[in-house]
């Protein structure tokens, strides 16, 4: 039986393979990030601590960027995107007495739980003063929320969305439990949301880069990503127009692609986390076309 630590390592390795396959490798060139950090620091007077806080990274890391100590090495994509998202001015906050739609606040809290942040950690970091019950009330309720609370949740989300739950005291087992809860409720992680969609009640999380299509459903199935409702609906429509296209054929294109690259059947099965016989049937269907 694989221990939780090994499961986490396997998950991260699979994620890296997937990011490479869609053209989003985890390591990218640091130069654009360095220019942006210097622009914030030199031209807009932002301190290294402020840049780091808004990006969810350490001030020492920002210092190494600004001082050119990272010029010859790539940077992790998540950190790069977090720093590139920092702007000189924060949005104007609503009046303290105002109430706003709760959707974005719920999605942010749920997204952090999908990363493995536990209730006790979030109740502190999102401004609930350690009251876990109040955090869960916001996650479950519908309607509106105070602008003050919305802003506290947003600030905590900006701090945590690129952080590691372990750094905030969440145990591996506790992280696994809350991820299971999030997965069972289809809560999307931060990577599925953009800043311009997370607060939109009509927006859907972008799990696959092709959600709402049969291709998106295939990616959900192949990568063991929780199915979103638009992809479920797209697959039902696809089955109506393509009788006999059950889930057994969802891997065909992926199998064919890896076979063209010269991989053996056993290696293809390992890469796609499917059985060797499934690979063989996919190759047989290709020959029958």
C-alpha cells in the first residue's frame, strides 16, 4: 500500500507530465519576472516585503530577483505567475458597511481546501479569528457577505494560493482528508480560476482547458480530474450523436499519440494509468479504421 507521502509525490509527478503535455512546463524563463519585479520596486516604490506578500512568496526570493541573483536559472511557473499578477495599486475596496455577492468568497475558500488547506488554518488566515464554524458557514451559505469579510478572504487567498499547506502546520493526513472532501464536492483549485471569473456567478471552473466539450471530458477521464457539469453535459450530447462511444474509447487518441512516439504498450499503460489490455484494444480499433 502506497503511503500518503509517496501518493503526493506521484500526484506531483503526474501533474508535471500533464503540464508539459499542454505546453505549460513547471519551470520557465525568469527574465520577464525579474523585469516585472524591478518595475514594481524601482518605478512604483513597492517594497520587497509588499511584493512578496501580494504574490505569496518570501521577500528574500523577491530580493534575489530584483538583485539579479536568479538571472541564469529558470523559475517555477506558479511563483512566476504569482509575481507577474502583482499590480502597483490594489482595487478600491467597498465601504465597510456594504454587502456583496458571496460567490467569489466561497470559491476562494473552497479552492484553498482543494489544495489541502484545512479548516483551522483557513479560519486563521482568512480572517475568521480561528472560528472554523464561521468559515464553514460562509462556504455553505448563499446570498451576500460583508465587503470587509470578502476583502479578508481575498487577501488570504492571494497569500495562500501558491503556498504549501505544510508550511502552515497542516499535516499530510489532514491535507489528504480535506482534499477528499473538496474532490467529492467538485471544488475547483485556484488553477481553475482566473481573477476575472472567480467572482462571476455564471462562470465555470476551467479544469482542463477544454471544459464544455468531449475533449474536456476525455481529459477529465484520463487525468482523473473531477468531472465538471459542462463536460458531463457535453459527453451526454456526444454519446447521443455517436452511439457506441463508451468510456472504453476515451483513451484512444492518447494511446495512438504515444504509440506513434515509439512507446511500448506497457509504457503507454503506465503513462496513462490504464491497463495494457486497454492499450491493445485501442491499437486494434486504430487498425480497423
